[in-house]
C-alpha cells in the first residue's frame, strides 16, 4: 500500500505540472490568432459598416491568408502537444519502474489471497517445543533436598498449626540449600518492601509490574510491594546417559525384607 500511495502522489504531481505547461503553451500560441480574427470579424459585423459581398469576400480572404500564414504555428502547437504527451508517459513510467524495482514488486503477477496466506504462514515464527527436562530437574532437586513435592501434595487439614510449622522449617532449610547450591538469585529492587521508589521511563515490563492507579506516562513513583527475583547464574548438574522416563521427579522406594 505504501508503494502505491507514493506512486499515486508523484504521478499526480507530474501530470499537473505537464498539463499546466500544455495550457500555457496553448494560450501563448492561440491568443494572438483569436485576437486578430476577433478584430476582423468585429469590423465585419459592426453597425457602422455595411455588410456587402465585396467587403465580406475581402474579410474572408484576409482570414484565409491569415490562417495560411499562421499554419506553421498550428503545426508547432501539435508538435509540442505530442512531445509533452510522450514526456508525460516516460515520466510516469520511470517513476513506476523506480518505485517497484526498489520494493521488488515490478513485473510480478498479482497475488491471490491464498498466496498471501501461504507467505504469511512461511514468515510466521516457528513454535518449537520446549524441553521439560530443566524444569523436571529443578523440581527433582527441590524434592530430593527439601521434600517440596511431598509437602505440596500433603493434605494439611489433618495437622495442627504447630505440626505444620515444624515441618515447614525443615522443608524451608532443604529447599533454600538446594537453590543456593545450583542458582544465584538477586532481588530486582534492592530497597525493602514498603520503600518508595521511582520507576523510570523505558523500564522493563518483564521485571517490573505496575499495580494500583496507573495513569499518565513514566517516570512513576510508588511503594515496593514485592522486590521481585531474577536468576543471576544457574548451574544444574549435567545428565549422564538417557533416562527411559525423563518425567520422574524422584523414584518410588520399596524396602525389601523389612
């Protein structure tokens, strides 16, 4: 659409300029012709002059001689008109060729809606399936060192708050150690929760989520409700060999002869 719009504007400007040249040329060449013919005809039909075959014949003879005398002007006029027409065609053709060649669209067959849909599907980014292995490995580490999955899948309604508190302390220590062994974390905001901070313009929306009454343009001032976290470094143990079932977080244990 942009190429067609530019071509329409430029071709319109060229046509207007060349048509103006044609009109001015016609005016300059024909103005004296019609002026002299008007003078003779006005004298012929003047109320003060009697129209007779003699003076009528004399006037017509003068007009004929005048036309013969100015015949070269008419030939020149048609020649200029033909030249300007050819120039107009070449100008529009040159503009179209330059625009379409620049955009790679010159002398191409018109595309159907099916072709356009095929091209869009080709240009669309391919969605590749993400391997679940890293997530499974992290959950496996948290389960192995902190029993996190056991805790989350447990029905806590049957336990007293004191019992849950004691269990959480052990799970917290194990999971914290697991994360510390394999990841380096840091808060996005160094300030403590409740502190006032300024969110600058151009902030990363993946790192900072604005809540509350958000209006206008940044920078924004507000209170930190959560400092956020990001991973600075991650170091997961390399998997050796292939597992038959890579979705196992931790194998079940069966004690034999107990």
